[in-house]
């Protein structure tokens, strides 16, 4: 298995990120209350954004363009998860 160099150098950061997504995924799948799901998605989004700011600040390449990129990724994820595009099927 090929593991990128950066992940080998900072495994704790990436394990933490993976845990954020795994826990968020399982909570989202197994909790069927729509209000609670909004809180779950919000928590994952804020954790992901916080992780990204920490990660890039530590690397020394935190710029406005990177913050905007992460915000756009988060916005896309929120739209996809909260507005359930598959509800019409």
C-alpha cells in the first residue's frame, strides 16, 4: 500500500481527521432524526474546518485562497448532505 509522505510524517493529524469523518458517518447513518443529523453534519464541518486551519497553519502555508477552498468544499458537502438530492427517487 502506498502511503503519501506527508501522512507518514504526521500520522496523528491524519488519524484525527479520519476519526472525525468515521464518527460523523456512523452517527449520520444510525441516527434517523433530521434535527440531530443537522447537528452531526455541523459538528463534522466545524471539526474539518478547524483541522484544516490547524494543519495549514502548522505547515506554514495558510493563505486566504486555502481558506476559501475549504469553505467551498464544506458548502458543497452541506448542500449535498442536508438537502438530500436523492429524496426525489
